[in-house]
C-alpha cells in the first residue's frame, strides 16, 4: 500500500466524521519529526533497555519506564505496514503493574517553533488530527495524550486495537486548547504521549481537556503488565485539520537534518581517517592534561548542546592519550568547543585530534533534546 492509501477495514474515523485520507496537504504538514521511525543515530537498530531517565530507541521518540519491577526494551525494527520500512517496537521482558504515579510511555516533545501557528492557549486555537499505525500482542482500549510542556494542560485520547499482531491505522481529532500556557519558541510546544502502562493518577477521561498531568486515558490496556507483550507504532502524524490526510513522506536527508537539530553523533566508523581511529574533531593542547577541540556541527542545534564521549583518545603528534573528562569550553548552538582532559603530559600549544580509540563503535555526541 503506497503512502496516502487508506485501508477502510482498520481505520478509526475522527470524531468529526471525516474519513482518513481526506484533506489538503501543506508545507510542514506533519509536526512530528521522524514519524516513520527511519532515523536511529544512537543505536543503529540495536535494542535499548527502557529506563526511568528515558532512552531514545529512535530519534525524537523517547521511552520512559518508572514502573517498579518492570524491565523492557525498545528498538527500531523492520516490521512495518505496507508503505513503511521501520517501526518503533517496545517489548515487556518482565511485566509489572504501574503504581498510581508510575508511568510507562513513548513520547515526542515537539518544539514550540513548530507548533506556534496552532495558537493553542488562545481563542483562535486550531483543531489538529493525530494519525498513526499501531500493532500489539494485546487487544482492547489503548490511549495516550497531548500536553503542554508544563504538564498542567492535558487531553487524553483513546483508540481500540481490534486484532492482535495486526497493523491497524488510527486517527484522533483534537480541538485545540483555548487556555493554558503553550510555548512558541525553542522550548517544548506540544508533548505527544503513547500510554504503555500509566498509573491511575496519570490517566483521565478521554476526549476532554483537563488542567492536570494526564498521559493516558482511563481504562487503557497496560502493555507493561504482561511479560512478553509488544507494542509497535509508526507513521505518526500530527496535522492541522479535523481529518487525517496521507502520511507526509520526508526525504531521508531532510529527516536526518531535522533530527540533528536535537541530537548529533560522530562515530568512529563514519569520521575522517581509519575507522578504528577516526578523527572526530581537532584543536590545540591547552594545558599538559587538557586539549580544546572544535567539533563540526552538521546543522544548527536547538540550544547549546550537552557533550558526551565514548571510547575516545587525544592524538598529539604520534602519541595517543586516553581521555578522562569532557567539559564545555564555550559551545553555542552553531559551534561546539570541547575541553577534553587526560592523565598524560602533553605539550602545550601542539595541535591535537579527538579520535576514536581503536574502536569503530567509539563516538562523540551532542544533545539538545527537549
């Protein structure tokens, strides 16, 4: 089935009665980035353990699991409905029931610049429609919510999965919020949540705005409560209007650049030089135990990024020095300057390269995620 084609057997129409596929396309129609789950800079498709601090199994989609006793993993997979190549899959490896304030969810936070025209929080708030493809080993009512960044305005929504392990397309229409505070710059504009197993205080009545922190709908089926249960999602689209239109395909290089506004990673096997010692940046020795390194950015980032490294070394002349620390030395959203420490005895003023340490999996990362 090509992009934009509709399967009438699995579509849940919007509350306005519109048919999925009706409507007009526009520039920046889809406010979701990487809705087809194609970009995975961090993991290259490898599974990651779901953590309470949140992990990114694919770019821009974060998985949170604070449920006590729960273990699960998430990853980019090649299981997908016709017209798509990838999806995000969550698997419960050890099931647990979420306490009243515990949560398990998939979330994307949309930047305020990309939602400002919706005018939420005003009398001119626009209606939007969320559509997506979903598959689960469980059936029944599922849900999620849209929220403001402060989590004090929430709209829970629900949908039904009718057949286990079968791709179904869903659509939910949401009247824009006329109250509350909705960010319109580079902070979080709208948070989209998919409920994998929320505690009771984080679920509310579907189909209505509430002045509280709801991340799912009352009565949602819990994926995390059952060991071995799975949940897959792709083709996620949030657009203006009261009915869903065909998924907006974005070419790969554009989708990658959109993701790199929030996260960039330089890997040893993709940087300059031999893969095992690929150069990630260059600079000069600042002290005998520190070097200032300039890291090239592929696109301007949302904000000054947080820096991280793994398996890297400083090369000065023909000598390799293992890195021991990394601090920001005056980075901006456009340029990264890293002060990299080591326990060696380098010569001040010498040129230095930051390189992978005999490892094709070594990386240097820059994160400006919301």
